């Protein structure tokens, strides 16, 4: 039986997941809910890591939730943190009882927000993204840059979580490890600490009189200073985890996750990850030179959502994460949002 899939959002992940699942037309019928439906083709090309391409025919692309939400078996929220609450409020009136609502990455507040909105449908969310994604031509072509070895998944409000886990494992062709609770996928030492560590070491002393000759490679030019801060942030994060009902093995320390014995090895590891090649720092070009883009998702999402929920959880335990708070306050002050 063909499953109806709805993708909410038209970013990097939205493109790749839509095209990837739509390419399996005997299993999935994929529709997209986006604010820019006129920019989309009904056929998506997804380039694989080996430079081959797969093609997926999209059933419908629309900005009208009523036309695609009610029949959806699975809804994937593929939006930045600042837009999750608005999107959930938009689609909730049209949810059918059987519809499962989830997110591709949970560290931007999905479960916290869904709980606040008291959504009764089955909820699911991954700890990390299933693959690195990049748009090549908006609404037409994107790149799938690499799969993860496995995916950690949380499922709530379901009488049969195992069957959902099995379905999602088939969808993404990746082994799934079930989390014990939503905290194990919502609190992350991935992007919410990885990106701020690099941004802070790059621009903690930046002022508006500084202009750069060129953009910098975010990962390939990663240095020991960023690694040292990343590990120090993670040390505080691990202290928080020790006070929570989570399995520490589900969120290993960064040195363990990256199979690195020390700072030098971590730097070497991050700079050599093939899926990170060519990714630039969030910067914009002006007449005088390059400057940081403080409206980038690196700022508006990883600080205001990823780090925010780490600090919210620590405050509930009367635990002061002073270094995480210091970096968060710097990034939160710098971030330019449209909220």
C-alpha cells in the first residue's frame, strides 16, 4: 500500500527527502507544503554521492494545508527552529487521527513545541539528520551528500512504535536505534554546539569596521581553537546529561563520536569529512569586503533554538552551564531575526 508523505518546508533537507522518497514511487506518494509552490517543478533530481542521479515525481506542491494534510500518513517538518511552532499551528486543524507528525532533526525544539501545543497525534523525531543535503537549483535539483551509519529516533503517542520505526528504517534505508525518551533526541551536542563553537572562535571579537578579503571554509578551515571550545562546551553538556533520565550512550561525548583521542585528532577529523567539503561560513559580500551574516540559520537556529533548550533544561535543574550560557548570549545578541 502506497503511503502518503507530506514534506513541510522547502530547504535543503526538504528537497532531498522529497525527491529521495518520491523516487520510490511504488511505496510513497509525496506532496510538499511550501510558501513558494510556483518555484517548484513536479519532478526533482537528486544527485547521489557517487554523482549518479535519481528522479522523483511529486504528487502536489502547494501552500494550502487543507489540500494535502488530511490524507497524509507521515508529515515531515523540514523547517528551521523559528518556523516550527507556526507550521505546527498551521497544520494541526487538518490532521487526521492516523497521521504521524515528525521532524528530521529534533534539536531545534520540535518536541518541546509539540508538547506546549498539546498535539495528540503520534510524534516522531530523529536526533541527527539522515544525510547531508544541499540545494543545487531551488525546486528542481539537490545533492544528497552522504548517509549516516544509523539514526536515533524517538516516537511518542503510539501504540505500536516498532512498526513506525520499521517503516522509517525502510524509508531512509538506514538502521534505526530507538531512544528512551524525547530528551535523548532533543538535546544535542551536534549542530547546537558544533556550529556555535566555530562561529564564536571566528567572530567573537568582530566589529562593524572589520571586512574580510574572502569567505572562509567552515569545516575545511576548522582549527584547534574551535575544537577546544567544542570539547569544553560538550564537557558542560555531558554534566547536564548526567542529571537527566537519558542513556549516555545515546549522546556520546564529541571526542568519542568523532573517534578522536585528542584536540588535534578532532580537528583533523572534522576538516577531512567529505560531506563537509566546500561548505562556506555564513558570510555576505559587501562593497568593502566580506562580513558575517548574522541572519544566517547558523545564528537564528543553533543559538536561539538548539542552545536555548539546553539552557532551559539546565535551569529547570538549577544547573549553571556558564560557558554554554556565555557563547549563547553572544550569539543570541548577534543574531538578526525576522520574528
